[in-house]
């Protein structure tokens, strides 16, 4: 072992262009071919057309709907005891009918995030072009389009600046006076007004109104304001547009503001443009890249070199070739960094809202069907942030804390009015307006631990950073009130006296009753048990760390001891429900009870081997069922589950499957058409972020109070290196391996002490010094 000076272990340089750039030889013709940029709030999808550039705009607070205090059935509370008794008595269908009549809720004006109109640049050049290239550089967070036309080399750059709060489009040519185009907006279903102010400014005023998820008259007002800065040439106003002629270079600045935070969007967008227009494009770009790289460059990954033939092909071709079995470790490394890129682009410390189902981007599909583009708390929103801590992007979780604070506030009313309990509760879905009541549908609407699941991200933040003040002032008050609710809400089941939740769902699955009926609502489902156990455990540990609430801690310890044990069912599977029901849909996409394996650590091959084997049976039964429901997040779960099961080759297999079968040409993940009511593939960011977390989990694990180096390294990655991963306890880890064996590792700690470090079957009790790194080799474990 060697003590290193403060800082990170430096890895030898390698060309990162292949693992930091998506590139294509054709413009995008579909949304899932376009390339995303974002500044934590404002998003754009760049299509890169030659004759027409399309920039699909979105903004995280462009929400329909409104706050509501009436989204609860006033008769719910009085009917819950009857529902519970029916479920305990095995009268499942009667209980289901009462749940549907009295407990579920059709929200009055729930709303959804809505796509903004597209920005169009219609060019006036000659037809025909050559040398076309479209790209997204992840290290710079800049999208580019390049081509030749009539002997002129044209280039466009698009970036979404976090420091300056704008999207900037820069058009250049290698000959003077060759840039001419009309600038305007595409069609929109929203009520809008477009007008020009002088010859260099275009603005749109609008309302985020829609009737599918809202009243048709509730939602934010918004303004999109564009300013054109010319180098040569001229600009003139058109009806709802601008005309640019014979320019040498053009910069277009796009500012978007809404009334979500109580501000005047016209005043705010005008202020933003006035400030940024004082900068040159080079200054704006420099500040943007520096701000982005401060986060992005914390982690580097090398999984080995793809063959020259493979690595020199465009990204879409490489993705398609994965289906044919082509080995492409550099594409997997690109996908890892892409998930980090999307986290940075979509969620920053000052973002007004966290990543929704589609992040901050919006294809208009999720928002125009039954799902809504909202915050799904039965796995999707959690998955959006699984990569944040381990991938050294801790501050990107910050927007979640405000959302959770809002849920805690409104969830107190839901807890009292619906359940007659103290504390706070939130169910399956929420929105920008702090919705905490149940949803409208059987099978998903009554998931009572949705608020607990998302709040546990606060514990992960503490576990990785050891920020005691955050635990004291932000996390523990949230946990304490949630625990107060469940202490009052849970009831003993009659046979064993176990404390159980219910009526509740195991998202979003259904079981068969003994007489063959389909039901979903139950008492004491395993997913709830996992989350309540985690909540009580985190409260207990917080109380010890903070040295407070001794009596409350004792109450929680007593209640935790009465929670149901995990059970193994007739097929050798982890039971999903208290009873050993058969699945009504054996091919269902959700495996909610396996959150005990990941993200929790209540099942593991080392501490609970029988349950770990049962988890494998559960996975195999789902996947072997006819017509297994593919979902992007479900495929990402397979990577994470098998990483935790220490089966690296299977984890790698499912990672390749995620890229090959659940990402499109722009490597964004999608939920497949035909699943969960979707008629076509619909983008969801969770497969990207959870897939990135899966790769990290294959290389480093830190549950159970130890660091585990290369726990699930597959044979397909015989040599590689990772720089900058984070681990619970306040550690950063660099590693390099060769021939499938650890070559060296450097571990950096925020504080001095000892930490068990595992490699293979050996554990080293490592002494660490705050601010310094300790270098290990495989010989350190002999």
C-alpha cells in the first residue's frame, strides 16, 4: 500500500473522442434521432436538417394543472377498516370494488409538463450538400452540424448554457455573406401569440393549457424570447418571424421563462437576454463549457478499445450492430457518460424541478396519453437519480429536496384526511403542484409508500457525503414524519401479528385470487415491507448519529421487529405478496419486491444467500414468461440486479440488451410501444440514468459498510480503468484492471479512519487519512 498526495490518482491519457461523442452522417428525421442539450431547466432537441433546422424546445416548469385541496374522496377514511377486514378475510374482489369506489381519485387538474413549440430555421441556400456530419460532444455539451453546399463549408453549434440560462445557436460559414434563412416557430396546440419587436427580436407568449390532464384553463404562462446577433448581413421582421440575409455569422439567443415561481415571464426573459447579449458568443461558450466540465470531468471510464472497424462507424450504426453481437466496449463507455451528461443537462442545483419522466425534454407523447409527463414515484423518478451519487454528481440531486419538502407539506393533509394519521404520505404519482393523494387506477393508484421511496434518495445523499447538517436539517425531519405516519397507519395481520401496510399496491402488478379473479390491492405487500423497513432503519440510525429522539427510536425498533419476514414461494421465488399468490400477469414489467436487492441491501448473496437465489428465480420466471414486457427501466434493473448478485457476465449481457433493444439512434432510452398503454415508443430518461448506475455498480459497490472493488466485472471487459467513482462513507475510488484482475486502486477519504475493502473473497481493513489517497494492488489482498 502507498499513500498518495491529496487529489485523484492520475490515469494515463487516452483518446476520449470515441467515448465522448455521438455522431451521425444524416440529419434526424424523428425525435428519437435528434440530439439533446439542456441547462437543468431549458431543453432542446437538435434535428440538424440542411434545408431546415428544427430545435424542439422544452422547459421543466411548462406545466398545465394547478394546486388542489379537493383531490381526495371524503369517504375514504371511513371505508379503509372495512377494506382491510375484507382483505384479511380473503374477500379480495369485494375489497377491490370498495377501493375503486372510495379510495381512488381522479385528480381535478393534475396537469403535465408540456412541449413548447419548435424553433425553425428555414434556409435559402442551394439544394444538395456533401460531407454532412451531426454530433454531440458530451465533454463540451455542444451539438454541431457541418456540411458543404455550393462550395461553402457551413457549421452550426447549439448549446444550453447553465451560467447564462439560454440556448445559444451559432451559425458560421467559411465565406462571407453566405448565411440566409427565415426564423420562426412551428405549429403548436397551445394558446400562443407570436410577434416581432424590431428586426432582431422575436417573442412568443403562451399558456400551458390542455384538457386531457387538466381543466383546459389551469397552467403556467410562458414566454419564449429570441434575439438575433449578426456579423454582417441584415435582419428584417416578417409576419411572426424574422428574415436574415447575407450574414457572415449569426448567433441566436433563446430565453424561456414561466410564471411557475411567481415571476413575470416577460420581465424575466427580457432580463436574461439583456444580460447575455453583452457577451460575445465565444465568452458565452467558454463559460458554458467550463461550468459543464466542472461536473462532467470528475469521472472517466475506459472499458477497453473497440476494433478500428467498429469504433470508426457512426453511433447509430454501432448501436444497431450490438444486436448482431458486435463487441463494442467503447460504446458502452459512451452510454455510461451519456447518462451522466443527461443528469447534468437536466438537473442542476438551481433547477426549479427535478427530472420528470422525460427529464427536461418532452416528445409530446407521454403528455398526450394516460401517463402524463410527471413524477412517477413507483420507480421512474428514483431511477432518474440512481447515478447521481456514485457517479460524482451529488449536487445534481438538489432539486429533489424541494420536491420532497413540498410532498411532506401537502402529504400531511392527505395523511390526516384520508387515514386519520399524523406525519405525511404520498402515493404513486406527483406533479409540480405537490399532489399526494392516490391515483385514479386499480393496480397502481394506491401505492402508499411512494413518498418513502423517493425520500430515501435523501439518505443516499447523506450516506455518500456524510453531510451531518443535511441529515439534521433536511433529511431526518422528512424521515421522522414519514415514520410517524406508518407507526399510526400499519395494523397487525391476524395470523402472525405482523405489522402490515394496506390496502396498497405492489406497483403495478396484479395477482390471482384463489378463485382465479384478478386483484391488485392487498395487505402487507413485500415492496411496502422493504420501504418501511428501510425508513425505520434510516430513522433509527439518524437518531443515533444525531443523538436525539431516544424514545422515538425505541418505538421504531419495536415496530421494525414486527414487520413481516421475506418469504419464498412455491416456485422458489421471492413472494411479492403476503400470501403466495400466482401472478395474474407472469410477464409483467415490474418486479417491485426486488428493490430489496437494489437499491436497498436487504437481500444479498453474501448475507441472505437463499433469498438471493429466490430473487434469481423471480427474475428468470418473469423473463421466461411469454411476451415479457420490455421496458427501458426494467432492462436497466436487470443490470443492477445482476451486479448486486455478483454475476458480471449476466449484468453485461443485459446492459448490451438495454442498448440494443431499448435505445434509439440518439441513445435515448424508450418504453416500447404496446407496453403500459403506449401505442409507440416513448422516450423516458430513466433507462439512461439507471443504466449508467448499473455500470458503476458492476465496478464498485459500497453497501454493508465496506468497499467492494470490481464486484461484477464481466469477462467482456478484461482491461480497463475508472476514475472518480464515489462510495458510501465519503470515499472516491480510482481503479485499473488488466487480464480481468485488479492492477491498482486508489481510495480517497473525507475523514481518517478504517474501512473494510473487499476484492474477490478477501477483505482488507484499510486505514485511510483525510485528504489523502491510499493506493492498493491485487497483492495487497494476498
